[in-house]
């Protein structure tokens, strides 16, 4: 069997099963995204930020302003040594911790910013970062607390969100499906979608049918042999 999507710009589809045989209407309303946040601008990558520790949590920011931790991901605390507390040092410490995020430094012309990105997309993988600052104040804009981020009501956010966490949303035969990833294999039985582009309000046709061409090719190869 093969799966063919009329608008191939929306998704790549595959199947090896007859369970979804027939035609289906598909609409891709949004793509999943991983959250990214940025720090203030620092003069150089060797600028000393501060020491202590950063604790990274994953979860969802709810409409009522609360934060719900992701039960499948444990919080990770990263120690920042006073002798290795520059912007570049902190970037490296975060990456070496394998905490489920990646850190990079971007120079936007006004200075060097630390960018922290969740490795996994989806609403439940948004970031919450708290600082235990050796200067004794864990929420101000001095020292390591410059890297605190908590978008819940009353939370301290000294970093700024640049890319919001989003789920992928698609409609299959009038049924709305929401997933944390753009690779979806558990929505339409037997079919795997790799979403490429959103086109809300417009549906396209998915056809799942016998793959006659592969059978013909196999027979021809046998005859040739």
C-alpha cells in the first residue's frame, strides 16, 4: 500500500498497511514548535554573568497563569562555578549538562545574547528557569538571576521569549488532532505524517491504496533476472 497527499507541501506521508485504505480529508492548522528564550545583550562572550546554579524545568503555561510541570521530564540543576561564570562558560555548562535544552550565543548588533531552546517541541515542553544566585538575590537583574525565566503569573522573567511553544494541530476527516511533535504516527492508524507546512482553513486529499507500481517493478525485476 501507498499513501499519497494531493498537496505534498503540507506533509510527507507513508504507510505499509491497508488499515487506512480509502480517501481522507486532511487539514494542517499549525506546526509544533519548541520554545526559545533570549537574555539581555552582553558586551562580549567573556562578560562575567554570575555564579550559583540554574534549575531548568519543563511544563505548560496555562491560560489561568499557572505552570504545570511535565511529569515525564525531571528538573535539571546546573552548577555555575565562580571561576567559569562568563557568558561563554554558562553556554558551555548548559550544553554539557544534557538537560534537554541547547544554548547558543547570538550577536544581534547590540551585543551578545544567550539563547536557550527546548530540544522538544510542544506546549508541555515550555521552559521555566530559576536561579540560585551566589549574590543572595535570586530574582533581580544582577548576577546569575539575569537568566531567570518564569512566564506564570507573578513569575520572574529576566529573559524574553522569542519563539513560543506550540503543538501541531491537524484535522483528519473533521476530527481535530493535537500532538506535541510534527511527526505523527498515532492519529490515522497505519499512516505516518511528517508535517511540513500549515495551511489553516484549506483541506487536501490523502489517498491510501494498493501500490501497484511497486508490484509491477518487482515482477519485472524477477522476469529480467
